[in-house]
């Protein structure tokens, strides 16, 4: 029974309000300032839009799950597509060119190292510490991305900073777009974790450029292997963050995007 249900029964009991020894439980909502502080901490720990503006999908997402049977693969693929559609990301039809790979492996570290040997360019955008964590870490899940820079009109560009061609002092004139996302799940390390929780985690990190550095945000599917073991789906903050990522203008500085994401998450709790 929930606390609120228990309190309702207590209030309905005859004479409960006249009992001098009755325990009265009261709660005060958090202040706007505290809600903003919590939202800011969540965004910081999630690691989106830190030094660079956020990267999100411009091309329709097309997930493919490997290393498991067809039934499990279909469940994971469906979860990625559902989370993407709910967030507002473009979703490709069933027959499409894969740009998200979710790989289940008995040895995630060895698989990541094998990919690195064959395609080192896939890891070029990782900071040294993050690269070491992907290639040498022992966590249950690891991931990496490739991105591209393009103009607001979708034209490819070679440099991050480009000469502005309009009078806007707000737009960076550049959009960072995800080209690929690879998520590796170590089945030995994740043993005992429900599939729907693992699929939700994979979907979350597949849809935007998340930093893999710990500590992960509390109350998030990203902390599934860091204390949130009972979580089976995205939290309200997770869902709000993804919606925010696909709502904020992509051609803005990172600090502007973070500020808008914090506001989106704070409002989701009102």
C-alpha cells in the first residue's frame, strides 16, 4: 500500500482526528529554486551539451540489435523506436539503413576493442578518459557515437566555426547531428537485469550524445547499474530530457541549450 493510500484510510477511520496520539504526516512541495537546482544537477550528470552543443538525430533512427535471438532483438528495436518517437526524434520505416547498433556480448570489453582495431575512426570523438572507459572498463554497458557538423539548412560543413551569413547573433549557424550510435551490453555484467530495463537504457543513450562518465544522475535509467536496480523504464526526468533535446534549437551554444533543458525538466515536475 502506498503512503498516500495508508493516510487516506487513517483519515477515514472513526475518531482518528480526535486521537491525541495520532501521527500526522505532512509534506511540503519543493521550492522552485530547489527544483531548478535538482534539474541542473540531473543535466550535469547526464553529460549532454557540455563543452559542445548537443548532438541529436537529424536522419531517421534505424536500430539493429545483434548478438541475441530474433525475439529479443525485436523487443529492443521496438523500444528504441518507441522512445525515439515519444521524444520527437525522426524514425525510419522498418526497411532502413542501420545507424544505431545495440550489441549483446559475453565480453563487452573485447568486442569494443575489436571494433576499435577495425574502425578506430569510430572512437575519434571520445575524450581520452572516455575512450579508456569504453575500451578498458568493466561496466555492463558502454557506448560511443560518430557525429557530423552541418548548417541549419542541412548542408555539410568542414569546420565547427563557420562565417555567419545572416544577422543573427544567437545562432551558431551549425547543427551537430548524430551519424551513428553503438551500444554494447555485456551480458555477463548485466546478468539478472530485466530485459526491458536494459532496452530502456540502450534507447536512452542511443538518442542523444550522452557522456559516459560517472556518477550517473539519480532517479534515472542511466543509473540502472549504479543503484537504480529496480528501475524498469525511463524516469520522468529522462523522458523530459529527451523531449527537451528534440525541442531546443540545435544551432545554439551549449550553455544556452543546457539552460533550456534545465527549464524543461523543472517544469516536468510541476
